């Protein structure tokens, strides 16, 4: 019931806000904050109850829905799903609390955020393939309205481009899911059964087509090069908290889906094509970093670093897939690193986008060349941005380093040459973030920013909480690694 409540509470909260047109903005925000914190508390409780030495999937809830189709309301978690779900719940709570101009439509704004939280958590908590697809698709609706109604620039265009791109990927996923469903007798959408049965083993052509559909669908969502073109503009025009959720949570649906479905249900086929997946991942690492380095727009720079960092995640997943019949320690290391990267990227890049939102609230400007010298005016903003930037470039002692160390250690075990090329991305990432800090906070202070205000208590409190988690994972990662490693050992091995 813990997992069910984690989904139902924000969904019910969204329904309440749908009829709360007469509520004041402060009341709406307080209600939304209280509702958003509940799933976080419930999932932390689930973490406490989870036994890493126990069954792979725990806290399972199964209610028959359409038995004739093999479909059920089926929830459950392993360590991988639980870690990403807890990070997502924390980021949603932070995004709800973070101040934003709701343009006089507070109830609608927070209602869509809570709806998006419910369906996003559903993606990570469900064990039914069709229910996964339903939640995956509904997340597009929530993000579309957040961008289109509360964005800036050309929000309607950006929201439409985001929706059409990702809906195309969803249609590819639907065809692939039907291929998996029909390949098993009796037909079922139960992920556990499909993982155990490996229904497409031995049918190379059909398995290749299904894998292609899955890679296109999840590649668009992740996003990998060349499916990334929807991402930068969507981030630039989205409100700050919307960008934080888009990068921190929605992109993880792509990489989490890769682990949960092709990696786990089509192990032989995934291993066969793992090298090509890894090559695309390394291209994304280098491309994302190089293009980010050339951006003058703060939000576009952060957006392209997401392509870079999600490339690290996919590289770890591909390395683990290639090692499914080989070195178990290296495979576990690579998959654990990919999962930690999902958690770390959500916290770090989510913080960076909230920071970008604070810049917009103060200056309505993202051009890095228009800023400078803010370290004297806004020391809290400077310090927290520096921590987030150093975490993103992989500085030891912070969460990004823990993830990338494991990913590259696992990749070196199978493709040392590819890992060496991928390491160049870290150098470029360091350059782009150091340059960003220099442009924003050092040099002469422009006259227009003479009264630039520092972060308010609510802003530095939220950012401090997220970045404290980044530091804790970097300094003492054992609590997270213990949760993930046992599931990484079992995932994909039958």
C-alpha cells in the first residue's frame, strides 16, 4: 500500500486543486507543498523497509485489471527503481516549494505539477508493461502544459515540439511493447514474467526490430544524439522548476526504461548490439559537452550538459549489457554507476535549473555575457552555483564523481579505447562550467546589476537541501550503493 499511496496522494491533490479556483495563491502553494512531501516520506519509508538481500522486487501490489489481456495494476520496486523514485520525489517537492511567478493561475500550475509527479513516479514503480506505457505517455501531457502556460520566450512552440518528438518515441515504444507481449505465451504485460522468460531469445530478426523500437523511443526521451534536438529549446522556454523536473526526472524515464526493458527482457540481443549503443553514448558525451561550451545562453548551456551526462548513463548501461555473460564485478560496477549517475544528475542539474530560474526572476536574462561580478552582490547564489557546477564536472567528494568513476571502471573492462575517448568529455565539461562561473560571478559588475538581490531564504534552503544530498552521496555513498548493488547483480541475469 506504500507504493499505491505514493501515486494516489499527488493525483488526488491535483484533483483537489482542479476545483480550487477561489483559493489564494499562498494557500494553494502550502497545500501543494504538503501533498508533494507525502510521496517523499512514503518512499523513504519504503527504502527503510527494503531488504537488499531479499527478493529482487519487493513491496509488490497486484490487483487484476484486465485478466483476459494479462494486465494488472502491478507495482513493486527493486533498488534501482527505488533510488530513482526517491530522487524524483525529492526533486518534485523542491520544485513545488521553489518560488515562481504563477501568472495568477496558482491552482492550475501546482495542479499540473502534482499530476506530473503522480504519473512520473508511476513509471518507476510499475511492473506492468502497459501501465508503464500509460504513465510514460501521460507525463508528456503534464510537461506540455507547464511549458506552454508558464514558460517564456516561445513556450507554445517549444511545448508542441517537445510533445510531438516524445510522442513519436512513445509510438515506437508501443509497437515494441506489443512485440514483447505477443512473443510470450500466454500473453502478459507482467515485467517479471517477461524478464524471466526472455521471450524473443532465438528469434534474431524479430528481436532486432523490437530492440530498434525500444532504442528509438527511449533514445528520444533520454535524449541521445541524434534524437536530442527537442531538448534545448524546451529547457530555455520552460519555467525554472519545469526545467528541473524535465532534466531531473523525465529524462531518467529513458535510461530507466533501457535498464528495465531491453537490458532485462532481451539480454542476448542487447548484449549483441551493446557496442553500437556505447558508441552513440560516447558521441552524445562529446557532442553535448562541446556544444554546451559554445553556448552563451545559461539555460541552453545547462541543457546540453544533460545530453553529455545522460551519455555517461547510457555508456554504463551498454557496458553492463556487454558484460552480461562475462565479468560480474565489472558488470555490476557499470550498472550501479549508471544508476548513481541518474540520481546524481537529477539532483545536480535540477539544482542548476532552479538556479537559472532565480537568474530569470531577477533579470529576465540568460545571456552569460550580460552578467559578471555577482560574487560580491550575491555570495549565497555564487557559493551554491559553484557547488552544483563542481558536482556536475565530476569533482571528487561530490555525487557526480562517484557515478562517473564506476561507469568508466566498468567500461574499461570491456572497451578501454571507448572509455578513454569518453573521458575527454570530463575535460570539456570542466572547461564549460569554469567558464560559466567566471562569466556570471567574476570580473566587473555591470551597472544594471548594482542592486542584484541574493537568494531568499526559501531559495537557498531548497538548493541547500538538494546540494547537501549531492555532498552526502559524494562523501559517504555506501547507503545508496548498498541499495543499488544487490539489484544490479540480479538485473538482466537469468
